[in-house]
C-alpha cells in the first residue's frame, strides 16, 4: 500500500475511533521511533510533540512493566487535572495515542483503543 493511501486509511480508522469513543479529543498513529504516521489532532496540539512523547511513553512503560515483572504492557495512562493521555501498542512498529477530556468514559475508550489498535495493525500489514 502506498504511503499516501496508508495514511488516508489510518486517518479514517482514527476518525472512527474518535466517533465511537466520546470524550476523545484527538488521536494519532505513531512509529516506535516517534514519527507521526497519521493523526486526527486538534489544531492546538503539535503533531511532532505528541508523536515523540507517545513513542517515549510506550518505551518507558514497556521497560517498567518488564522490570517489575508485570507481564506484557497493555497501555500507558497519564491523568492530569484537565484530561488524559493514553498510549498503547498497535503492532511491532506502531503506537496508538489518544488525548481525552476529563469527563470521558475510560472503559469505553480502553475498549475502543483495543479495537482501533487491531485495525491499525491490519492497515499497516497491507
């Protein structure tokens, strides 16, 4: 699949995720190296910063889970006063990141992130 059509397909997956998970304000698919592959982020959020931080968060989360023998990492979850940042693996080479408001339904977001990560893996393997 050409890069342009892959990015388009991933953007569609991200829009579907945001539509299915109320409270998600933005999301991105990022390479494990910290480069944006596709994103649906609000204009006030810088894609390059989100990409770099998401990849770093996942790497540190994996190291922490391994160090403390917690098994395979499910997600990295950061809670701030105004909202959440959630990062999960979306295959060997990609990361799925979501930014959510404080009133978001986390259970629904976690469920939809799992489904979206699977969809991302499928698109990336074409």
